[in-house]
C-alpha cells in the first residue's frame, strides 16, 4: 500500500504523462498541452489569474532550458511553487483559526 506522499508523487507523474504524451510525443509539454493541463488540473489557479496571457508567461518562466517544451523537471517546479504558495495560505488560515 503506497503512502499518502508516494501516491501524491505518482499522481504528479501520471498527470504529467497524460498531457505530455497526448500528441504522440512522450517528453515535454507543448504550450497547448500545458494550457490543457492547467485548464483541467489547475482550473482554480488559472481562474485566479486575470491576465489572459498567464499560461504563456508561465510557459516562458518554466521552460528554463528554452527548448519550447516543459519537461517533467520544469513541470515539478510549477507544482512546487504553487504548493509553497498554498502552504503559506494554509498557515495564515491556521493562525486565524479557520481550520
Ligand atoms: Ca524545457
């Protein structure tokens, strides 16, 4: 039985591959694939972004080796960044006694 954290890691890998292999390619999300992933899997975050070019900006930020694709390592940095932001909100809510 995998632990909670192991399950979370597996989910990250599965979600990445679900979108990254859609157009026959295995590694790396194209801009369109990243958009699809964010629309389906990060819809709340995407809705909070008022800028319609948000995905393009995120793509540019993530693609640290500038090959026009977001590989798993680059994708994980997005998840880590968002997780850190969420954890800060969580801490705030804990302080205010909401949870
Ligand atoms: Ca890249």
